[in-house]
């Protein structure tokens, strides 16, 4: 897959005071590390990070543009303020394009608003999956089309689109259930009918008044 580009800069000073100064400039402090290699202290514009994170999330290959070079990496960890939900720090992991990497990608249920069996209740059991592959084969996520699901057959890990990709190894039992489809219980149906009856009665009363 094509790496999403993001501009970052090197931080020469470290420590609490330095981090405060970085944040005052609307930058997010972070580190870029490589397994078995050196760790580089970096910073990225909040606006730039928000733009890229919206596109890439934490499961896409990035091309970090640093001092004239493009570094292949992924977002490994994000630290947020416990109350403000503000991003305080980000860890980037530099990748070797010739070495496989283990990571977790999100699972999306495609056509969940177009399920043919109605009324029905769709329940997602797994919302992410761990995989292993070369950086160039990292997917944005995994998908299952649920439009034609029935009540008797759940969707399994083996039904994910990435399960058909020979370049990606799924690190989970292929028979694990991803989602199920079921009929609404009689209790739910009765409650809905009662609500409709109440609404009709209220409308009739208002009309008489």
C-alpha cells in the first residue's frame, strides 16, 4: 500500500520544560524508535497529525518526512489527557520494509445499513484483529459484507476480506465469530407495539382537544 505522508521535525531538547514549549507552539511531542536502533525525539503539528490520523488511524503505513528523508513508520501508541481527550504524546515505530511486522487493524462491517433480513439485530463480537505482514502489505483494516447474512449463520474470521490475501497472516483462529445476526425478541417487539399504541392514543387525545 502507498504510505501516507506526514511532516515531522526533530526535537533537540528534552525534558518537562522542553515539552511545555513544544505544546505552546501547537506541536505534539513524540518519539521515533526502531527495534534495535536509536530513539529520536520528534514533534508534529497538531493540525498535520489530526489530518493524517483521520486518514490512517493507527494501522496504516506512514511516510514520515524528517530532515529531507522519508521514514516508513506506523503510529504505535498515543497518550491522551484523561479529561480533555487532548493528545499529549505519540510514539512512532520505524519499520524495515523487508521485515514482517505484527499489528492490530480494525474490523468494519460493510453494508450494515442494507441488511436484507429485517427486522434484525446485528451484533459485532470482534472489532479488531491482529495480523502479521510486510509493511508494504499493511491494510487499512479488515472488512466483511453483512448485507446477505441470515439468522443461522454467523460471520467468521475466515470470512474477512484479508483472509483471502496470501501476503497477510491472521494471528487468530479462523473459526472465531466476528458478528451474528438475530431476530428481535418478542419482548422488544411488544414494547415497540405498546409505544406505537401510546403515541396514537396521545395524538387522538390532542386532536379531540
